[in-house]
C-alpha cells in the first residue's frame, strides 16, 4: 500500500494541531460525562435519603399512634394527650395569586361565560338595531325580477302604511327564485328557505310567474276576482303585472308579461295561528287592493298596451334538465309496461 504522504513527523495521520484539538474535545466530553454521572449519583443518594427520612417519620408516627391508642384503652391518656388530626396551615394568598389561582382552576368556565355574554350581547344589539320591515314581499319567480329589489321596494312603499308604528315605512324584498330545472345548488337551498318562511304568518305577498310550480301556486288565493270584480288585471293567479309603464319604473327592460303578485291563503302555521295570519292577511290585502286599483288606473290613463316580452321557456333555457326528465319518464313508463305484462 502506498504510504500516506502527509503524515506528520510523529507518524500520526492528523497534524499536531488537529490531534491536540480532538484530544481536548475528548477530554471535555469525558469530563461532562463524569459530571453528569456524579450529579445523577447525587440525585439518587438524595432520593434515597428522603425516602429513608419519610419512612422513619411514618414509623415514628405509627409507633406514637399505637402508644397513644394503648394509653386511651388503659385510661391513662389525659384529655390533652388524645390523638388530634393534624391540619396543615393554609398559606394566605395575595391578590395577584388569588387571580392566578382562580384563572387556573376556572378558565374553561370563564371562557364559556365570556362567549355566552358576547352571543347574548350580539343578539340584543341585533334585535334592537335591526330595521323591522312593515311588510315582506317574497319573490320566487326565476326571471330576473328579484335583481330589481331596490325598485320593488320603492314601488311597494308607495302603498304601504307604517304598519309597525316606528314612524317609518320599510318594505323587505326576499328574493328566493325557485326552479326545478336548474342544476344550480342554490335552488335547493332556496327551496328549504321558502318552505321555512311559509311557517311565518306575516309573509303574505308573493311574486310568481307562469313557470312557478303548480303545487306552490296552489298555496295562493285564486278567487281574488270576487273581491275586486271591476279590476280587469285580477285573475286566478292574482294581480297581473303586465304593465309597460311598470317595467320602466322598475328599470326592467326585459320584464316578461307573466308576472303576478299573489296573496297566500290564510292558514294555521307552525309559527302562527289561523287568527294571527288572518290579521296579517287583512293588512296585506289593503295594500294589495290599493296597489291593484292604482296600477289599473295608470294603465287606463296611459293607454298601456302591456309587455311584449314572452315568458321564459325553461325547456330552451335548461335543455339538459328537460332531456333527463323525459328520459326518466320514458324509463318509468317502460318499467310499468313490463310489469303489467
């Protein structure tokens, strides 16, 4: 084997400086280990000493207790010599220590209490500051009318009195477009929201169109022609909003001619009784009657010819949904036919 050329004069593979450095590190490591070992042994001795002292104290106490018990049985012990329960004197905590101790033991309940107070405060502020509407109009027509909520508010506020007595008139427009043929997941949410609001007895007015599900339309009054026989814009679906001047007022250029303003039938709900809903219905009907007569008069004065925009064709707007529905219907028909055979 070839001899290593850079060996030191002393025959080592490392230069003297490096060797001395490594040697120093090794010595320091041995010293640290020895020191750690000494500390460990010292701790072990201390632990053994404490255990011995504790055992000796227990033995002395047991012996003393036995002696006292023997004295008591023999009637030798005096009243002062009777066994007494030892009580450790409690240390009096300072103010800061009391707070720290209280926080340490009860911080979970403190945090929970703060959370509850915050929630209650929020609800109180929300209830106090929330602007309660005089009436609420629910829009379930899926043709864009709900996007003109500001204009709708102004329209209904013209005919709405101060129902809640707060000195102001405020109308709320609740836009919940419903459409069974859209794959938009929001429609499922809207359906849930709609049926939830049906349980409120003070939501009476609803805007629908010709595409509204017949089952939902059946919830509305269909005999308003008996109450307003002289108004030609009243039909079995409610008040027709087929007015050209109204589309301009709502800033809705493509407003379809099939929109209707409906009134819900008074019924008992989970939230209100039949009597309570009837009271709400009477308030809404006065607003409805005033609005229906005023719109009819304006149409007569302006010789309004109505709207040219036809209703939205859902089959054209959602062809995939209709194709799927037709396929499902055909499949069910085939199954029924096979079963009959």
